[in-house]
C-alpha cells in the first residue's frame, strides 16, 4: 500500500508545474491516464483543455468528486493488488504524481501508446528528512525512473533533487515519449 494514500494526506489542489510544463506535448484531443489520481487535479487540468481522461484511484471518496466532470471517466481500482485493471488500454499520455508502486511500473509504462507522453513525478530517497513519504519502499533510488524506461522511450527532460515548492521535498521526475515501433521489414538473410 502506498504511504501517501494510507497516511490520508490531503491531495494538493494545484496541478504540478512539471505536468503543466509538458501538457502541450500531448496530442490535441487525445486520451490521458491520470494514474493514482487522488482528487483529480491533473484529470481536471487535461479535461479543461479538451482531452478525454481516465482517472484511476482506489479512493472512492476522492473519485466521487470527478463523477460529474465532463470528459473524465473516474475508475475505482486497486492499483496494487489483483489483476491489472488497464490491460490492453493505450493512452496518448500517462500522468503520475506523488505515487510509486514498483511492481506495477512495467504494466503502467505499457499503457503509453506509440508516440505517447509519460509525465511522472514522485519522491525519492532523501525525502525522509522533509517528512512523508519516508519509507524507502515508496522512494525512488537515484536515476531509477530513467533506468525503468529502457530504450522504449526518448527522454525529453529528467530532474532529481530538492525542490522548495509546493513544499520542500526530494523528487525525481521525467518526461519521455514512447518511441514508435520500427516497422521496417528486414530482408531475409542470404546464405
């Protein structure tokens, strides 16, 4: 279970500056996954700009605030247990902030469509000196996000270190685009 969710912290009201910065890279009118969305600050941001948003979280109370929002499909799902709730779904953008559950990371990355954008920002080791989360299970190791992308993504921006806003924390964040699969057929090998 994520420390952020289990601790019952209020969700920040303002969208992340990191997410706002890279929103223009998402294909106009595309579909966006706001993963572990909480009260949906990023779902609302994208919906207001004409995107169709799937907002997923296990907190039904937080999701209820999105029920009447046009262009947002709230889904109450356990993101850590049971079958993967997004099997076979692809999105033009996947947005994740303040959440980490390593066992699902490969499945989450697989949801980014070819040419789609990944915008990810969460806490890393060192954050324990500023408060929660402080459990290493919920803190990225240095360079971990980059390492998880492999060669499937072109990294556009990466940062890690101490930030002062919206509160002092140690974070890691990445914006990357899934590389299109090369569909060039190779000629057969001659003998």
